[in-house]
């Protein structure tokens, strides 16, 4: 049984390669090196932050809380994004149709898929957890046992958050067979799962706030267990993992790592047992779509068959495909609203014992700060437009049907521009929601709001063009399910990195130059207007040549 699960996991991992439509296998080690170099600044910043925090907390005898916070935070991040990984990997893949007829038991299939998802989450740990715990181990002078326990925790920490995510999703998908419109149910399940994740964040936020109100600093100085408990109550295994690292030189450290492993094993056993009961019943027929027949009236028939602009038709086609394909809906459209929610929820649910909303709004409306804050808003627009992966997967999403695009009565340049326009429109939706709520919450001046919106749109256009360029250079066309086209596409990461670098450089530039609101806005319009013009030229000329050479 174990052998079947492991072999199947290897097959599923190999099926996620990033091959281009030209059939060229680019060196995977080179891509990993690029990723490592790209994430190195973030890892370095976390390491420096941990080092500084350790020195500050050491003076208060609170340095031991660092691993507890790091483990609890990593567990939550794995849980939150695990909801989408589980939905995509367990249910929204076409390999399900190939696996169901094979002589595999439900727990073998879901066990293999669970291994795949866990391996993906190791990347999260490499960036978020690894630098923090290594710096803590070095600065605390920990021995060999610390690093042995750390290796065990690193390999097993994602298990419980992913099990919780799976146990939320599987009961929801169990009722797929009772729903006539399968695709609609997938959308509802995705939104419910996102709501649960956001609700979980709200609960944690309120819990931390209440804990901060009721705990005295003197107590935290003398009671280490209470400190650890405050940040790990929502993931009990994280508490034992933290204590095993903190007390690695003592016998209690071994006892805690043993408890951590036992709790993880229990979760895995319960998960596999429930998957045996729930998975097949939820996944069978999940790829089917409901339909209905009704007689159209003459006016309805004339309306849907009326001629309209070719550009508009192609644009609407792109939008409809994203909306009607669950994997695209989740990763391109629904994920567009994750970051606004993550940013807004803490402000809405916090007790705000520090600066009030009105005070923060006054700070933003002060002329001395508006230029820098506008740069931050512009940078966030760049990041959000790149993270929704609409344009950076626009060519890849065509898959083996790309050859059709070469026969439709629309020029390649216009097809590419309509794909860019799709990303711009979806990006504006996400940024628009965030900026609208922020404007109302902080009572921002009308001038600042208008300048912020225009700057945000410019940022979205810039990021949308860079995304389509990456996908033209390296399209991922050989995929067997839609999830791989968007979730396992390195073009998304490359575009996010470019956007983060550009945003970071621009924010730092505005910070040091101290430009005013109008000066910052003019800089954005002129500089990025020029960049967009250059990108437009590249897409219209070189991009068309690249598009012609791509073999579907």
C-alpha cells in the first residue's frame, strides 16, 4: 500500500513539469537557481529581522518566543494557501479520470496527492521558516539536537495544517453528487473555503488581541509556557515543536518532539481513514458539468446571435473562460481578492489600541506623507496585478488548442493586447475594491483617491504587459489539467519578482527623494508611461513574432 502511494506521488510530481510548446526542456536546475537568487533578498531580510528581534527580546528574557511565533505563523500560512492547493490538486485536475479506474484505494490516491501538496509547501517553509530558525539556533548557541529536531519539524510541520484544510474541503465536495451544476458547486465550495480561511484569520486576530489585553508583561517574563501557548493554541502541534526547539538540550525537548510526531501521526491516520469514506464519493463525476435545455424566444435568439466587434468578442471569450473554468476562477479571479482581504481584515477586527483609523487617515492626508504613501499604493498595484497570473499564463492557458488562435480572423497583435486587457480589467477589480474600502475607512481626500486610482491603473497595465512577455517567451502548453497551466507555471513567479523589484526600487527612491504627492504622481505617469510604451512596442512587434513561432 505504501509503495503504491509513493510511486503514484512520483508520477504526479513528474507530471508537473514546465515544458514549452516547442518541446524544449530547459535545465530545471537553472530555474531553481533563478528562484533561489530571486527569493534571497526576502530570506536575508527575515534573517536580519530575526537577529535584531533576538537581541531586543533577549533583554526582556523573551527570546524563546521567536520559534513559537515562526512555527505558528508558518502553520497558518500553510493552512490558508493549503485550501487552494487541496481544491486544485485533489479535485480540479483531469488526472482524476485516469486514476479512478486504476486498482488504487481512495487513501492511496489522496495520500499521493497529499504528498505532492506537502512538497509544494516546503517551498513556503524554505522562505518563511528556515531563515528564522537557523538564525535563532545560531544566536542561542544551540547544539546538534536542535538542528536534528529542526529537520524533523521542517519535514512534518505542513502536515497538520494541510490535514485541517483537507478536512474542510472533503465534506464540502462530498455533496458534489447531489448538485446538478458541478461547476457552480465548485465555485461555491471555493468561496466557502476562502471564507473559512478568512474567518480563521479573524478568530486568530481577536484571540491575539484579547491575549494582549489580559496578559501582563511581568507574567510573560517569568512564564515561558504561557508565551508559547499564546501563539500556538490554534495549532497544538506547533506548541510541542516550539518547546522541543527551545529545550532541545534537555530531556523535555525529546519528550516534546515525540509528542509532536505522535500528534502528527494521529492526524494523518484520521485523515486517511476519512478520505477512505469521503474522497471517491466526492470526486466521482466532479469533472462533469450540469446543463439545461430551454426554448429561446425570437428576441433572445436575435440577441445572442447579433454581430458585434471582433475585439469585444475575443475579450469576452477570455473573461468567460476564466469564469467558467474552476482552476482559472480560483487562481486568476478569486485569488485577486485574497490580498485585499488579508490587508483589510486585521484593520477591521483589531482593537486599535494604537493609532485610530481617523488618526491614520489624517496622517495619510498630510502633504508631507502623501508622496511616499502613493508610492506604496502604486507598488501594491504592481504586486496584485502580477499575483493574479492572468497575463503571465494567458498563452499557457490555450494549451494544445493554441493552433486555433492562428486561424481566427483577428491579428496576433490584437489577440495579445486583448489578453493584456483581460488582466488589466481583473486587476482593476481587485485593486478597486481595496482602494475603495481604504478610502472610506480612512476618509481620504478626493484628490488623493483619484491620484491613487490612476497610479494603480498604470501599475496594473505595466505588470500585465510584463506578464504577457514572460508567457510569450516561455509558454507552458503541455499540461493535462488546467491547474498546472496556472499553479505550476514559473512565469507567474518571474512576473511577481519583477513587479516586487520594480515596486521596491520605486518606493525606496520616493522615500529618499521625499517627493510630494503631485511630484510622485507625475513621476509615475511619465516614467511608467514611457515603460508601458516600450512594452507595447515590444509586444506588438517582437511579441507577434514569438507568438507565430509557438507550436500548439
